[in-house]
């Protein structure tokens, strides 16, 4: 007897409220648990018609994917570090993502609908579906709703945001943990969202799990238990929740104070250097996924506004982690 | 016979115009350009930014060079060569197109 192409014992739906928008995610129990590990700080949403809907389906094999690549020419707009490609189909304004044969997603950012298809038994399928295949469509759908993503760790002090921007290996998470230990409020480990109001730019939290390397785990005694846990298949790092380890609170909204671009320096002491604003814009420009022109321009404009409203610095992070809270506290005060 | 030029080739009499599918942002001196078509990022310095601003399809390259040589008090000939070189680079990157 042939098994059905879509393998789902039961499909459940969880709803969250994200910046006042209802977000519904539906899928099997394992998938929802993986998503909830990222979204659990978001309050539940009671709206019957969510603004954003994510539908995850597990399929028997790659021949039975429930997501098809749209016809016509698609532009490559991003190459995920885990492999695969992200294409934008200009005429339909659709985002299509595929990572090997294992996972596919099709996102209608303006309509707020995303469908994800995962091959059953793909070792890293659960992680891919709950991480890049959630994050990329979510960022693109929020972009159409005036919320612009910034790849940065965010900490808050007295309602003022300190944003640590930079790519992999810049030491964002190590710095974020150092500041959480010193009592800073938490905005996010890897992403925050920017939006505008009458008072200027607002930084909104995305209090996801914190991703740490084994080297970072070794730096903080309270994280050493993570080294004993099996790593999530597909994930290059280990995860924990800030509220499980530190007495930190999520600060949902802050005003920008400082934008810091960290880099690990082979020195005993850390050094903070003022940074040219044009240089900061060039560093932040790759945050804009080059899809639909008008919202992409608005994203670039929001990044420029962030730079205008923040002090910009480069931080050469030395081995004096204990000294960093004092060095950085002054930027947010 | 009418010579038809490719819009990506710009001469002194061509009137460069910014392409539509290019995102732009200027903070202080530098203009940052993001080309939706090829996913590339570009930065123009202060003079390049001034050239970019004037590329609205109404002025020839020769006219742009004349304006710049006056604004920056530089010799016209070298200015014209530099502006032409910049615009040819911008055209080959599909950031501007030549009118006329």
C-alpha cells in the first residue's frame, strides 16, 4: 500500500502576537515545538484572521514536495550559509527558498502567507524549517508592514538600545551575554526590527534563542552545561534562552542610542573607536534583501535613519570581557 | 544612416539617466547604490554622488563635466575624461542608461 505523499499525523496551529500582528504557524507537533522554542516569548494572539500565516507540511520524499518553484525568471537575492538559494520572482512578488532536496518554502510577502515543505527524515529538516525558512519569509513579510530587520544583537538600558551589528564571528553573542550578565535588558541575539513613529525610530525586540559556539560556552561557567547537550542536527551552534539563565527582562521597545560594530582583537584590552556614518551605512546595506523595490528602499531608508539617530563605533574586543559593560554602558546612558 | 547605440555605451553627447531599479541612500558625502538587478552594492564619493544626482536624462556628459569643472574649479579636459569614465562604469554596471 502506498503511503500518502503528505505525512502528518495531525496538524496543529499556534498563534502569536508579534508587534501587534497576529502570526499563525501550523504543522506537526515536533515542528511547532521547534518554532515555539524561538517564539515562546511572544504572547498568544486571539485574532481569527492572523496577518501572517506559516503552514509547514512534512512530505514522504522530494518528489512529493507540496511547494513548487514558480514558473518564469527568478532573481537570486540571497545564498544561505547552509546552502541552497533564495529567489525573488518579480512579476508575482514571491520569495522562493530551497535548501537541497530537503526543504522548500514559498512566500507571498504582501499577502502574508508562507508554505514550507519538509522531507520526512531529513536530519536537519526540522532545524532548517524552524530557522532560515521561518526567519527569511518573516523578515520579508514584516518589511511590507513597516518593520525592517537588522542583523544585530540588541541590549537595552533605560529604554535606550545598544545594537551590536556584524556578521558571523564578530563576537555579537559573546558581547550580548556579557551585557546580560551586567543587567542590560534583552532585545535579541541576532535580529531586531526597526520601525518609525512620530518620535523617530523604534527598535523592537525579537527575543529569540541565543546561539553560542563552543568557544563562547567555555567563557561563561553558567553555560558549561550546554556542552553536555546533544547539538540540534543542522545547527552550527548551541542554543539557550536568556531568561532561563539570566535575570534579564525582554525590553520590547527602545530608542536607538548606539550602533557598535564589534570585531575580535588579539589584545588584552578592548578599544572603542568612533566610526564614520558613511562607513556604517555600507556595513548595514546588505541587511536589505533586494526584492520588491519600494519596501526595499524603505528598508534602506530605515537603516540610514538608524545611523543618523545613533552614535556609531567600532569595537575591538580584547580579552577583558569584564571591562566591557563599563565601556559600553556609557554609550546607552 | 542613423547609428543606434546600446544604452550601456555612453559618449560625450549622451544624456545619462539613473535606472529605476536601483535603490539609493545618501547620509553625508557618500551615496550608496543597491542594484536590484544584479544584487551588487556600490559607493560613490562626494564628486561621484554629485554626478549621480545630476543624471536625470536632461544633461549631456559634456554638460555635466562643464558644471563639475566649474563647481570644483578643476581643468575642464581632465574633468570631462573623469566624468565620462565614471559614467561608462555606471552604465556597464547597469546603474545608468544613456538617453539620446
